[in-house]
C-alpha cells in the first residue's frame, strides 16, 4: 500500500500547491481591487445577488489579495485558509446556481478547487518551506546559555 508523502517531497508539494493557490487568489484580489475597482466589483456582486455587496467585496478583496500574498509566503497559513474557505463558501452559496462543472457554463470548478486547496492547507499546514515553519521553529528552539 502506498503511504502519504513525508519529509522533503511532502514539503515541496505543499510549497508548490500553496504558492499556486496564493497566486490564483492574489490575481483575483488584484483584479477586484485594481482592475474593476471597488465600485465595479460591487456592481457585479449586486447583479449576482450577493447579499451586502459592499461588505462582501471588501471581505473577498482583502482575503484574496492579502491572503493570497500571505499564502505565497507561507505566513499565517491556518488563519488565511479558514478565511479562504469562508470566502469560497460565500461565493458558492451566493452565486452558485451551478448547472455544470466548468466556469464558462456557470460551473463550480474555480470555487471548488480553491475551497479544496484551502482545506488541504488548513489540515496539512504550510510545510517546511514557509514563514510559518521558520517562526515556529525559532519559537521552539531551546535558548542557548
């Protein structure tokens, strides 16, 4: 039977997955903030029927832009993962009239993939190649006399 990865292969897989998820989130947050702008994104959220669109835009933009950047660095991964899961659940429940898998057919592929990625990081952590690991190992290191 195959066993789950451990050691360096596990940490490399976590690094690659975390960075890719962070880049996707950052790009979507960047798009909301700097391309469409707050007013444009709020208008789009309003058309989609998202409740409290201005608050939803502020939350989604911050989680995606800042959270995406933090995931790339591997900083505050557990907290960011929870916030991303909530963001994607919000997207699924407010915009989800899913008739298909693919995004261009009003599908759930993007929200579902981001949600699963965030859940996996929530459970597995950021891995050895992260700021979280660096800070945690410094905190656990015994003080030398």
